């Protein structure tokens, strides 16, 4: 090559240092970069947020204490946290799966809202008629199908028309919320509820129960199982392999004749299905009806969770629990510290900005780059 | 404050002499340039020869101020000068012509010239500039049309304009980085001839990076040879033989002999392309009515000036670009570039720059080697389930057979050197029966040893009965490997000739579109 940086082949053999340590230790060291840098980003964001709190005259130490108390300190608060983390796991999966095929999809909020709305709407004529189990099954299918379709649209537009999937999925979110509002304030409005426009309530008999012995609904268990299943799908199946090839190098995937269109739309639909399922649990386990509270921002926090977990489905679970704790302690912080509820959003925003900035740090530290046994040609 | 700013701007009209003394540049643990001293006398045409990665471009970048050498000095006309950045080099009258054009395509030649001036005024008096440009061109041995947009100029004219630009900026020491790779042989000879004549009249001094022995021998006066960052030899062109220069470039590495052409024992498949139309990114027909038939056991080389539809042709055949119209037949059956057809018709490909075009850099060597086989037994079971152990076993086998140097099969492929990435891709694409092979610039950016190895592998596939389509920007490569040569011009076959007895001049004429 006559331009560009010199490659290893330019060096005399003397310049190569032998690799130190065992192979496993080297790999561990190289991979620890993926833990150390996000952890560093979290720390930096925490410091910035502490400055923010000090600037408005609040104590960062109090803040930490209340997050602990409100999110993790007691059995009650920890169960609350797990409950809150359930939609975060699912919406983070909705970001992680498209990320594996090279797409940045941020439309989980819309798929969650529409999925939850579809579940609530399809249940209306069945309440009191069909048995609860059948009704819930149909609600699940409706939520997954509608959510999958919604994000699937963004995937299809990306593949067939080259429309930027990030913008498309974000805008589809606003359309989705508007569609729900249109129905909830119109034909599907429950006339007996004068305060907040909502669909007809499901009633206790048609609600999803708690995991036995806990106060956590089944959505959490489903989220964990789905995270494991999708991890296996992406790492141990031909579908996941083809998706990773497509995400890693689109031109190479084409040259291998892979069905890239199908792969992209499938990943988008899986993503939407996950978010739709989150909507189902919000309706059938928490709210009991569909209304504007569905758009509570879980879809957006899920983006942050997935990025912090580096789009690894298994890592998403603990990260989602961490953020679930933040969300869960929001009320306590608001009351005790006299802070607006947007404070937690400030923290989330700071984490996201610092995290994205920290992406540029990868590969810059010699410590994580034990000299590899590069062979010259 | 840099030396260049202290000196008055060079307004000489003579080519200066240039000397590097003990240039050394180290990147981390890589010694890219090791104590290199070369001397280019005033008014001479000097060639810098060397393998890819030998340090030629590092040396040139140190001279141009893109890199600051760790050690060493630069002398211009016998005086030591300091170059801290490219602007210093420009002020000293050292200019460079890059491999790829640096002109603004939508502007005219006149606009490009005036805009390149550092002191171009905010409001340009075009009438005055035009007059000055005309007087400037009158002093030059060649000229280009001033008023047409550069995009409408032929490659040779663009290259002339690049050189004129340097002369217009009063740069008298010209560094050319493989200046002929985008030119037809005719254009290359014309431009190099003009430069040599100017140098011999003392108007300029030229240093040219090249790896084309033919050009070096025909036009250059002296040569310096680099290998692995060090100067390993040099001397007068004409005294040194090609063999001696090649030996200096390669060192003691063993080069694989090109496989002999033998008649294939089996009859594989024939590839027929009929009336093919393929659009480029702008929606114009880059391939426009391309017809070609390749028999089993035959290599057909596609020669042409780059940008005449070669890359679109290859992309269409390998599924990276939709076919607008026309047919591709393998053994008289319709072929579509889809995975099951690749498999059924045994179609494989070696693209240029394999790390970019044929691998996923972040995936492991084993995974990259499984791109063809991951969805078939033994790696896949029940169509869906992927087993890593057979994948690793396959990789270990291929790594051994194709001599791929990698620490483990699980190493990300981006950590391998260029030649080893190329070998890993070769192993994936050529380790099974191949009926149709589509090859594009297979040796781009590789060193001598890898090049010889890859050419031998391609010949080997031909000898085993594959129909091979070889697209290359290197005419010598096409002449060496092909059974027949097709010249592509404006998206169709302009000329088809058996390679035996093919005439370089005739091919060049058709490449130029005559």
C-alpha cells in the first residue's frame, strides 16, 4: 500500500515484543475494556450529576441514600425495582436486536404504546365473555403482532427505501402515541371514567398475576427468559450468525447471498414484538387499561439500558435492574428532596451523553491491547 | 516559527536537488522508516521502488510534512530545511501528485487552478486571472482545456492538470505517488515522457513512487529501492537489471512459481453474460449491454480504465448490486446471485480489499471462514442450530492447509495482517469445488509473495476446470493470467482477443475508447 498508516508487515521482526501472560489472561484483559469503559462513563456521569445537585443546593449523598432506600434497600423497594425493570428489559431488547444487524432503532416507546393499546382494545369485547386465560393469550399475540408490525415498518423502509431507521422509528413512535390517543379519546373511551380518557378496564380476573411468593408480576420473569432466548438466537443459530454478518459488513453479506432484506425486517419485528410485549404487561399487570400513562418513557430508557449493556441481551438484565431502581426511587426523591421528577431524567441524559462520548475511548489504552502475536506475511 | 516562513517564497524556475539524511520514523513498536538516505540530483527523474508497506509512502509523507520524522534531515539544493507541515513543503516548492485526483470535479480547470492558490483573493478578477493563466500555459510543454468542468476531462487530462497545478503553484520538486494507476498505457507513457523531458531541461525534479518496472526502466534516471523501512539498494536505471531490482525489493523471500497452464481434466461450468445492464449509484447505466462467454477452464481478463463499469459488473455478479436487465447463464441455466444459486452452481468470489469486502472484521477467523458453510451440516443442524466446535474444526483445517498465520481460530480477523486475511478468504472461497470464480483486483495492496501465491491459486482453479472472470486494473496481471482478454469501455466489451499474442498498444487504444 502506498498510502495510509504502515502495517505490521513493514516492521523488522526485532520490533515485535513477545506476548506476555497466558492466552486466557490476555483475552480477559482485552475484554475487560468493555466493562471498564462503561463503568468509567457511569462514574463520570455520576460526578457530573453530583455537580448538578450541588449547583441547585442539594446533597448528592442524600440522593444516593434515597436511591438506595427507594430502589434496593428493602424487600419491598427491591421488588418494586424488579417490577419497573421488566419493561426496561423488554424495551432494551428492542434496541439490542436491531443493533446486532447494524441498525439503531429507537422506536420501542411507540411499539410499547401501540402493543399495550392493541392488547387492551382486543380485550374489550372479550371481558366477561371469554375465559381469562384465552383472553390474555390473545392479548399477548395482539401486542406482539402490533409492536412487531410497527418497528417492522421502520425495518422495511430501511431495507427497501433506504430511509434512516433511527429517524423513522422515532417518528413512528409519535404516530403510534397519536393513534392510541385517537382511539382512547374516541370510539374506545370508557364512558364510565370521566377523569382520564382510557379504554374499558380489564377487571381483576383478567389481570396477569404475581410471581408466587413475590410482589413482582410475571413480566419480569418473561423478560429474563426472553433475554436468554434472544441471546441464544443471536449467538447459537444460523439466523443470528447471518444477522451478525449483515450487521458487521453489509457488502460481505450480500456477496454471500444472504437474504439481507428478510433478516433486517425479521430483526426489526422481533424488536417491536419485545416492546409490544412490554406494553402488554404494562396494561395487563399494572394499569389494567390503556391510556396516556403507557407513554411513560420506558421505551427511551430502554435505549440507554441497551447501549450501556453494549447490546448484549444477557447484560441487559442487570443494567435494566439498575435503572429500574432509579425509576422506582424517583417518587421518594421527589418527595423527600423536593426535586422535580425530571431530575432522574437529567441523570439518565448525562449517563447517555457521557456513555456515547466514551465510545471514542475504545482501543486507546495500551493496557487493554496486549501486543498480539501478529504474524507478518 | 517554521523555517519556511522565514525564507522568502521560492520563485525559482529550476528543479532543485533533494536529499534525505538518515530519515527514521517509528510508530509505536513499528519501525516504518529506518535510517533512509536518498539523493535526488537536480533535473533528474528518480524512482522509489518497493513492496507495499516497504516505507515508500512514509518516506514521502515525511518529506511532505504529513509526518514529522523521529530522526533525520532534509536538504533542498544542499541546504538543510525544516518541514513541519504540508504548508511548509508547499512554500519550499515541494509538491505531490496523489494516486487519486484531488481536483474539484464540478469546477473548470481554470477555477481549480486559481482556487488552489493560497493567496487567492476573496473576489476574483477573472479577466486578469485568465490572462495570467494563458501566459502560464504558454510556457508549459502541455496544456488542458481551461473552461470545461474537470469531470468531463479524460483521466490523462486530469493527471496533466494535477501536474500543471503544482507548476502553477511554482512547485519544482514533484513527488508522484503511483501516478499512472488510473491511466491507459498510452496516457501514462505520454505524461511520464513529458515529465522526463521537463526534468532533463532542468525545469523540474521528479521523484516517483512506482512498482511498475516497465515505467521505471523507460523513463527514470535513477532508482532507490526500499524494503521493510530500509534502503536496500539503488543506482542508475539501465545499469541495474529488472532482475536485480526485483531481488532488492523482495529480499530472500521465496516466491511461488506461477502454476503452468494445463488443460483441465474435468469440464466444469461455462459462464455466459448476455446483454447485461447495471446502474451505478447515480442511476446511470455503468454496465450497458455487456456480453461475454467464459468456458470451463478459461480465465478471461477484463482490462479497462477504472470507472468503465468494472466494479458494477463484479458487484452485480456477486449480488451486491441489482441487475437491471440482461441474463447471466451458468451451463445454460439462469443464474441469480442468491445464496442457494451460489451453492448450486458453485460460484465463488475473490473481491479486492478482502477485509473491507469479504469479511466481518470484528468476527473471529473461524466465523469468517464459515461464511459459506455455516448454514449447512456439520456446522448447522436442523437448519437452525449452530455448533461452534465443527466450525472451529473446519477453521483449524483451513488455517493449516492455507498457511494462515493467526494466534487462534477465535482471534478477530481484523487483527491479522493483510496477506493473512487474503489467505483466510482464499481458503473459504477456494477449498471446495469451484465452477465459476469471480475475481476483482485480487492483489491490490499485497506484497510480492502474497501476490504470487494468489495468482498461482487462481491459475490452479482454472486448471481444475473453473470458469474465471478476472477484473484487474493491472494490465500485467491480466496478461500473465488470462487465456483471453476483454477490454471494457463504457460498460461494454470493446475488444476481445486471445491473450497469446495480445498487443499492449492495441489493448491500450481500446481502453482509451478508440
